[in-house]
């Protein structure tokens, strides 16, 4: 997750630099969500939460792919 230094850097960035930092930070954020969802799938007991974890993994993985493509083409 972002620390104060990251927040200050992104807060003062503009244009392409801002977009790049935003996408990089969002990829890291999504990767963290996927890690948490995988833990839920392995250790959780509540069926609906495990189903939600599957949905999170699917959607966040697709968004990471999209954001990486945007970085590549940006």
C-alpha cells in the first residue's frame, strides 16, 4: 500500500507522470487484494465469502492485465 512518501509524490505529479504512478499503485493495490482473496479461499469457512474471493481474483486479475497494457501503450 501507499505510504506518505508515495502519496506526496503522486499528489504533486501531473500528466503522464501522474497516470503512470496511479497505474503502478493500483496494480500493487489489486495484487494485495488478490493475495487476501487467496487467503480467504484457503482458510475461510463461509461459503459466500469464498465465492466473493473467487470473483475478486477474477476481476482484479483482469484489471491488472488491462492496467499493464495501458502502461505499455501509454
